[in-house]
C-alpha cells in the first residue's frame, strides 16, 4: 500500500491521480479525505497527533507528505516540527519509505537564477528557515539509517483546477479573465519559473516508485526558459483575448498593505523571489527519466480551457 498524507491538497490530488498507474492500493489521509480513484481507501487523521500518524502510516510501503498548512508563520512554527517528527518516527517504525514534497524557500537568494539540487541552503526568510529545518531532519534520519527517503522539490506552481491556491492564478489568470489589470510583485522584468501541477503529480509518483531515486533531492520537471513577469501577463492575456494590462506592487507597497492585510504581511518576506531572476533547473530529473515538463504555452492553454471557458 502507498499512502498520501495531506491528500486533500492540490499536489495530493494530482499525486493520487498518477499513483494509480503504479498501484491500486492507495490510502488517502487528511482531516476530511475524499476518493480520487475508485479503489482509494480513505483514512481520517490529525497529523499532529503521533498515534494517528502511526495508524495512517501502518502497512505502507511508501508514504508521501504533501501537507500544506495555512500560509501563516506562527502556524508553520507550531505545526511543521511536530508533523515531520511524527512522520519520521512512524516511517521508521513501519519500515515505510518517505517522499517529501518540498519548495525552494531554503535556498540562498543569491543563487535563484539556475537553482538546482546543489544550490546552497541559506534561507533569508523565517518560512525558509522552517523548510530548511524540515529537510535537515529528514536527511539526518536518512544518514543515520533510520529511514529511506527522498525530497521532491517544486518551483512555485500553476495548473488547472486550483483557482484558490495558485499565486499565478490569483495575480494573472483571474483578474485578466474578468477584464481587470493583472498584478505582479517586485518587477515584471525578471524571469520566473512555475511547475505545472499535473507534471508534479506524475513525477512524484514516478520517484516514489523508483528505488534508485531515494536518499537524494530531485527537482520536479519544470519547463526551461521561463517568461518574465511581463511575458507571463502578455501570454496569458493573448490566450484569453484580453488586453495585457498590469499593475505592479513594489516591496514598499506590499509592506504597507501588510499593515492592513494579513495575507500581504505574510508575503512580504518572500518578495525577494520577484526582484531577481527565479529560474528552476530540473535537468537532473530530465537526464534520468526523460522530458516530462509541459511547455508554458501549453500549460496556459490547458488552464484557460478547463477553468475559464464558459
């Protein structure tokens, strides 16, 4: 059996859709799990409670962690260390391999242009420090022989069916579809990679079912030559038949808005990702498994077709 912890989120759903190609014995775990495939088993659990995590993991050959806590620093500080310790202990006890779905927050901000699996870990944000600590705990457990695990790392993501949780959707697809100005942060002149969520699900399932992939970090397949902010807006607007109007929120503006808007307050410390080129290199994956990344224009078209065609 293979188990997804945090199965109700965007990546959990995409992973479940792809995992059925490897096994029909899938357990979906969350507070309110719902089947993705007809043969799925659902298991309700609070992953902050060790005993419930242990029961959720029991009998699993592979455990995928695709949990997404609310985007609040205090919530991350309180919950992530507890969750990851619970998962490591349960995987160790039941001899389950661990696949952790990760982001790039822990990387040194001076190395985001062409970041790969060897990019220095030197976070400049509090959330980045938490993510770095999670990976350190997992790899320490690997190095000590306690567990077998891999890190599947994604850039910012975009994709169909995720209107409420995709930054690119919120700042570009949604307003443009309504005839409004698109929004961008920092500057529109820098390149910014996005990982297509169906690709992330397929690749994570493949990694989890490939023995040689374990005990290392993998960047999930992401298209090369990303657009600049302006090019993203231009291409999305063109595909929708809309005028590519843009308004830019500078670092100072986001900081000011954070005084009144809790979401913008949380985003402010991540603004460094928009004031430089953010280029995600997944050539390690491509060299090992072949090309799996959806071209950006194809991804844009699929999102519009599935989410914005009336």
